[in-house]
């Protein structure tokens, strides 16, 4: 019989009322993230705004998590905290059991380069480089040989349907094609985790499906995705959905766990 362990999720309801949820995982589950007593506060003109606050949140390796909620609810703040780009004011954030913000800036930079891929609504492609060269950039920074860079970049661009656009610069590509180049670049160093901020925003249907299908494959390979989105159908493809409002978790539902433990 498989052993189980649990984690506690505290959800804000209203009028200072909270719901405590106990989520079961298999004993061999590896946790990608553990957040404990985390608070992030923005300060401006003597005013304080709590951008994000959670008592405890855990994300297992191999999970596909969609983070949803209205604008200003703390979604991008959470993603930035998970990506090692925004230090919390209080609390502890563990990445694979290691204190993420206990690392030096250089150590966090190396961790992001080697283990985390980012997908943004703004693609951040280098305008004077071709699609192929843009995908090669993280591999170049990782010290991979030029021949391997070119071979892997070509394969990735073929996988996202851009085999005939290798030598095109960003200005010669559609918005959807630019996002596909950005996705190929994200996968260049074979990350274990993808953090995606509105990855399907403003995409044509074909490019949107390419991106989401690549995400599905990524998770089937045992890797982890945390995706911020306003796209309800994109969120529906994730097994777990976290709803934020006013910087707090309002609900945290996991369809995969429900299906596994409801029978």
C-alpha cells in the first residue's frame, strides 16, 4: 500500500474566516516549492500594500499549476517570488528543500539559468538576432559548444513549427511566432521548472495551441509548470488551480488529487 503524507492549505473566505484544507500526496512526492509565513509588502508614500501573503503553500515536482485572479491580486508577485527575483519581507521560501533567498545573488542567477525557464507575455527577444540565435543565447551562457547550440536550437524551433523561420529576426515574425521562439529559448537548457506569465495573451489560435501543447508535454515528462493566466480554457488544462484575490489565496483546488483520493 502506498504511504501518504499531507500538507495544510489555509484559504481566506470572508470576514476574517478561513478554511483549512488537508491535501494528500504520495510518500515519494518531491516538493518543488515550500512557502512558509510569506509576506510581500509594497511601500509608497507612507502607505503599505500587502501584495501577497500566505501561511503555507506547497507545490510538488511534476505539478501543473494555474494561478488565476483579477488584475492586482498578487499573481505576478507570487511568480516573481518563486523565480527568485523578488525577496519576501517575511517568511521562508524553499526551492527543492533549499532556502531560495538564502542563496547569494550569483547563486540564484545560476539556479535560474540551469533549472528554471521563464515565459512572458512580452517575449524579450534580442531584436538584431535571428530566431535561431535567440534560442542559442541561454546555451551560449551555459557554456555549450557552438555545434550543439545550433543543433538543439534547430530541433526546438522545429518542434514549435518554425523550421522555415530559423534565419528570421523578430521584426519579421508574427506575434505568435515570436512567442514560439521565446518558448523554444525557454526550453533550450532543459529546465525542470517553467514559470509562465500570461503565455497565451494576444496569441493567434494556432500559436496558442502550440504553446499549451508544449506545456502538456513538459508536464508529462515529469516537470513542473506554474502559469499565471487570465485565459480560463488555458487554466483548465492545469491539474491544480490557485485563485488569488487581494494578495491572498481564496481557493486551491487540485483535480488530479481529487480524482485519485475520492473513490
